[in-house]
């Protein structure tokens, strides 16, 4: 994305291949629990580096998608993450994913 101003109703394309794309998709409690259960059932308690697996409220753009189009719906969305709210955070709706996507406007 360029340094253009992001406006309500604007369509923004977020790309997985762009190294500076910061996007977060909020997961439901059921989705988080399904991830925990899958790891428990597989006996995975640590990542490849030996650190415990932690489950957050957000996931990134799914790896099977190269890009998603998002219609901007909010210039001040609510952030429920554990760390600080990212600067220039915007919210939009992805019809392809059928859910809200938070992204960082440059």
C-alpha cells in the first residue's frame, strides 16, 4: 500500500506476498479451541524452538490466499490484542473471508 489516505468505503487490497502487510483477522473462541484441541490431540505442546504454543485472538491472512480485498469500515477499530494497539489501525470487511479484517495503514 502507498502512503495514500485510507477512507471509509475504500477498497484496499492486502497481499500475503508484500513483506510489510500487517493484517489481523479475529478468531472466534470456537476456532481458538479447535486449534488447541488439534495440538493436544497431536501431542504438540511446544513450537520448533521449544517455546510453549500460545494462542492469540488474531490470525494473519490465510496462507492459501495471495491477496484479499477489504472494504474499509472503520478508521478507529477496537483492538483486543494483548500487546499495544498498532498505529494507523483500520478495519474492513472481506467478502471472501466473510469477516472483519484489521490492518495497518501505512
